[in-house]
């Protein structure tokens, strides 16, 4: 579960007040809004990259409002993927496990599992250079999922993709949600993307959130 309760955020002269949203456990939430409306600011507060001045943030019934980002248990896919140019795809998928000192055998098994789920097994020995946009986002998604996070946050992950690739990635994200059960919050300004993915749709307009839950 992701639960944002009446938070207020300050970012220079920009401010959001009394923001609340809730994504039930295992559901896919999509946060929409115009450029500059504050979507990413809200996401950053959930991640712990931006402090809130009031309110609470709860993940899986734990209050994480003041916790360090590293211990919140969130997998994160930024807009550009943020892949390391000299690391192989295999190394990207193993990265979060290495820093958590997961043993080699378990790491190798998890890398194979992720590569199969994301259809990137033929890419494991390649570096990001020369990968397509869709392939890069699959790798970034695998890196975010590798340590089995309780929550997944995605910041406009499909915005740079062409229409056909975006449709394919939406299908993949639906498969990932079905296979992993990870609670997800996805930021976008694309309505078609939102309608394909959202169990819970949040619209941020003039600093206020409207909520629509699909049956």
C-alpha cells in the first residue's frame, strides 16, 4: 500500500498543500497532471528525495515520512532510465543485490528470472550503448525490481518512446504487476497510457488531487 496523508511540500517558490492519495496493496496507481503541476515533486517525497513540511507517508502500513530513501524499500525507474554506460545489462540487474550483499547463486538466479520476465535475456552481456529506448527501460525496470521492493515508483518511464513501443511497454508493465504483485505509482501525462494501466487514477490540477478508482 502507498498512502500519502495530507502532505505539504515546498520546492523554492513552488508549493503543494494538503495532498492525499492511496494506492491499495498490489494495485497500480497512475498520477497525471500537466508539466510543472508537481507530479514528480509528490513522487520524490514518497521516495524520500524531498522532505515534506507536514503530513505523513505510509508504505505497507509503515510510517516512512522521515526515513532515509535507502531503507524505504522502493524500486525506482526515473524518466531517462539512468543506466550506467559501462555496466552490462547483467550487472544492472544484479546491482541492487550486490550492494545488499546477496550471495552469488541467489543473485544469478534472480538475474535469470528478471531477464526472462522482461524478455531481455539476449541483451545480458550488452551495455546500454546501442539499446533501443524500450530495451533501456526494460533494463531500468529490472534493476528496480531486482531486490523485490514492496513499492515501485516510475517517473514518466514511457515518455520518450514511440507509440508502438509504448503500447508494448504498457503490456509488459501489466504483466509485471500480475507476476510480482508489487504496489505501483506511475507518473505520466499520457491519458492512453494511464487508461491502459491504472487501477487508481489520480489527477493533479491546480494543486488538488482528484481520484478515480476502476472497478
